[in-house]
C-alpha cells in the first residue's frame, strides 16, 4: 500500500511539473540542442530531439510499429530506385512522408506517450521551453507533440517538393531550385541522393526522408540557415560578452535594427541603400539611443548572391563608420522584411535583452511606413502572427517596436530562414 502511495505521489509530481512547464512556456535560459549541420535543428527541432534523446530514441527503436514503418519505408524506396528510372516524381513520392504515414506516426506517438515517461519529459524539458512550436502552446502536451511532428514532416515534404521536384517556393525569384529539371543528368543526382538516404545508420522511421531533404538543400547550395552558426561564438561573440553587463535602462531603446537592402548586381557587396541605412543607425547610436546596432539580412539579392547583407553592413559600420564590433549584432538569415523583425525578436529573446523595453528600427521612409502600416497584416497572412508591435514613430526613418515571443515559432515552409 505504501509503495503504491509513493508511486502515485511520484506520478502526481511529474504531472504537476509538466503542467507548470506548459503554463510557463518558452524560457530564455533554454539552450537549443544543435546538430553538425545547423540547417537540421533550425528546421526540424522535434526530429533533432528524437535523435538526441537516448531514452526517446530507444523507445522508438524498440517499438514494433515504428520498426515496421521503417522497414516498409526502406522497401518502398529501394523498389522505386529499381522501377522509377528517370521519373523523379515517381521516386520522390516514396521518399516523402505520405498523409497516411504522418497520421500513423501521430497515432503511435500518442499511444507511446505516458505521463512521466521519456516522451513526456522531452516535451516538458525541451519542446515547450524551446519555443520552437509555441503556436501550439495552448494544447495538451501530447497534442503539442503530434502537432510538432506533423509540422516537421510537412517541412521535409516542402523541401523535397521545391528543391527536388522543382515546385515554386514562396519567393520564386530568390529561392527557387538550382537545377534544370530537363537536364538529362539531373535524375542521376536525385537517385544518388536517395541511395545515400538508405544508410544503415538511419534507424528511425523519418531519418531516410530527413537525410534526403537535407542533402537536397546542400546540393542546391541552399544551406543559408547555417550561415555563421553558432553565432554566439562567431559573429556575435564580441557583443554578447558585454550584454550581461549592459544597463539597458540607461537607454531609451535596447537596440537599433537595420534591415538590409540587397544590391541588384552580383559583384556588389553592399547596396547604396544599405550604406545609407547604416549611416542613419550610426547617427542614432552616437546619440546614445541604444547600446547596440543589429544589422539584419541574408544572402538574398540578386539570386544566389555570395554576399550577406548583414555581414557587409557590419563591415561598413566598423570600417567606415568606426562603430566598435562589441556594439554590433548580426542577424544574417532574414530574406524579407517580415523576418527582419521576426528574427530580431528571436535574438533579443535568446540573447537575454529586455523584451518589455522597445527597440528602434531605422530604415528608409518607404520601408518604415510599410513596417508600421502594412506589414502586420502581411505577417498574419504569412506567419500566422505578428512578430512585433509597432510603437511610436519618431521620424520618417525611425520607428519603435516591441518584440513578440511568438517569433520563436519555426516557419516550416522557409527552409533557408525557418
């Protein structure tokens, strides 16, 4: 009787802890678990956790239904390699995760989930505090788990559709596939990738499809999400070392955000607009409006440029405008204005910069007006939420904004800037 009572108490404590974590939501003390290729954990964080958590991985590997799913997946891919020849959609249909397979995995995860077991602990210890799936924060833990799985599965399928099958991405002019689908050599590339996905090291059902998608991004030269990672020990190391000692209350704003503007010529490192935006930000910095400048923009314009807007702006700020590196934060992944603000909000949160204090976005008049008047509706349409709240307008070029913690949510159909 005593043993049963103790077991019940232990179960009750675990349930209470999970409930508390669910209520608390994301934590800026949480450190994302990374992977050798940052593209993976930034796009598919649940799948990364399933691989890295030894207890969860063992639970799945030993499960007969998951073992059968993996066996069937391997069999169908091998059969397609033999029978599809140069018919790429024939092959990729077997590699993608079908609606039936996605539902089967969701059902099995629900069946395996038990209060206090490895899956439950993964949710309370990693999934919730990471914030990567906080669009589902109001769901029960097991429902959040299945929603995260479905999101990651659809993210894999999206990469295969765009970067293997050649479907149009959200922004075709800058993000399309790198290959000519009519090239007679292209099917061989796809077949080779499929063969590599069947390595014996892939012991979890989703791993062949995951590896195939990651390799597809790699051969398309679309690993932009990995640029400069881990930024805490590379491009942002100098600034981060001073943040914990910064008295943000001594400044009106936490930082000055500078959205990038890509040039139109492949051999141009930094556009005229980018230079002028840096000068506007430097003026505010010299006035002590904020202790930091954050430059934001990836390798976007023109198509497949080698130059990063954020990196080139940082160089300009340091070399031409004499702003110290310790005062500059880089956000080198945004591909359009919506994610300039979203990614800035993410870094403010992850870098322990006060969220309740406003930041300042400094840019051209046209873009500034767009950010305050039009972009919130676009964000709701494209992201499902507003990643910031516009504050007071100081001038045509200067606008306050407040970051939103919802920005931590992974965007499943933007693999270069998820």
